[in-house]
């Protein structure tokens, strides 16, 4: 069984993330989307909210499940019985940071391979913070996130 983990903060999940998850699900038998607590990032959505939004966004993918996690990614991957981390690469600017994380994770766990999937051009500029900023300014975000995420964002900025 080829099981992979696709980690992130998913604050909130975007079509860019979904593209990576969908393509990972085509390559692997099972994909676990790992939603990191990431307290240092001060997320807009709680861990429970981010997990629920990601679950709804991936409900149509039968070999994908979504789990929240706290602590080290390599420990989570090991506990899940995963042998690969799948991450999206949007542009050269992502590379150095991803290279460092992949090298560190390899150092922490030799059994875990990091695999990168290139983002298609239409998602290269996309990030959760851009989506949060657009929503906070009242701009429509339905081109960038699924409908239930757009609704959740609108609620955050109205409340
Ligand atoms: N499409 C669209 N956006 C993408 C994307 C894609 N394919 N891939 C990444 N992004 C964006 C995210 O939306 C996010 O945007 P923002 O910062 O503007 O909001 C940004 O890229 C960073 O993504 P994030 O989800 O925060 O992931 P990360 O690459 O910073 O790593 C973890 C997050 C959870 C993988 C990492 O912090 C981790 O492993 N944490 C656990 C603790 C640990 O093990 N630490 C040691 C790791 S070496």
C-alpha cells in the first residue's frame, strides 16, 4: 500500500492545494491530508475549522482522508504508516524553503521520501494569505477556493 501525507496549514484550503491533493491521490493508494496546528502562524481558522473545510473539499476523493496534527511531521507520517510526503511547488521562490524542509525531514526520518508536484500555471500565484486578504477586503474569492470555503471566509470577516 503506497500511502502519502500531504501536509500544510490549509488556512484555508485553496484550489491550488486541491490540485496537489488530487494529483497525489492519482499516484498513491491512499493520501492523508495532514492539517498542521501551526500555532506560530496564528491561523485565521481554528485547527478544527481548517480540518472540516479540507474534509468537505476532498469528500469526493475516495482514497483521501484529512487528519489534524500537532508536533513533528515525520512522527505523524510514521504513525500513519506513510512512506512519502507530497508537496506542491509553485515557483522557484518555494524551492529553497522546500529544499531545506525536505533535507531536514530526510535527516529526521530516512524512510520518508519527499515528492514534489509542480503547480499548474493557473495556481502559481495562489496562496492562502492572498485569499484571506482578498476576502478581508470584500473581493470575491470563488475562483480560488470551493464555495463552502468562500462562505466560511465571508462569515469570518462579517463577524
Ligand atoms: N497551492 C496554493 N498554495 C500553496 C500551495 C499550493 N500547491 N502550496 C503551498 N501553498 C501556500 C499556502 O497556502 C501557504 O500560504 P500562506 O503562507 O501565504 O498562507 C504557504 O504556501 C505555506 O504553506 P503551509 O501550508 O503553511 O505549508 P508550509 O510549506 O509552510 O509547511 C508544514 C507547513 C505543516 C508542512 C510544516 O510547518 C511542518 O512540517 N510543521 C510541523 C512541524 C515540523 O515537523 N517541523 C519541522 C519541519 S522541517
